[in-house]
C-alpha cells in the first residue's frame, strides 16, 4: 500500500490539488481518520464543458474505486471516500461561479459611477474578476 506523506492542500498554477480526510468510526465509538487523500487533477479549459452533479458523482465514485484497486488508499468505507471526493470536486468546480457572483455584486455597487465614466461592463467584469482570482489565489 502506498501512503501520502504530505498533508498540505492548495492550488498549483497548472492544476488543482484536493486534500480530503475521511472520518471512520473506530473502536469504542471514537472517530478516526481512515485515510487522507491528496488528488491532483488538471482542468482543460480549451473546451469548456459543464458537468452535471450526477456526472461529477459518477466520476468521484470511479476515482475512489480505482484508487482502492490500485492500492493508493486503504479503507473499509469506499462510499465515504467517494462522497468526500464528490464534495471536494463539486466545491472546486463551483469556484468560478462563486467568483462571478462576487464580481456582479461589486459591479452593482459601482454601476452609477461606471455609467458616468462610460466604462464597459465586460471590461470591468474581466478586471475585477482578475483581481479576485489573484486575491483568492485561484486557478481558473
């Protein structure tokens, strides 16, 4: 069995790292971490494709099964690993939507000033989004 030695999570410039810990009920009713998984994946943004939540769930289950079959992880509860992976993937995929929502809120506050200055909404959207991406150190 291969184990992960590092316990960090974050983003890399060329992709994303997801770290998740799966709690498992131990002896005497205590909770322990059954496995920690650091999974690196790269998004290909040349062809943007929207993924349904059901498909992301399917992908998460498949990844969990393949990690278990390849002895990258060891767990008695594959379903919990799949659920944790599903949650992490969905959160990461929804990052851009959350940033876009925040940009819209910011631009609503400055709507009158933008009209007086003749600023383009699209250009301001791009600039504010770029600033938020840098602020959150996100990779889109």
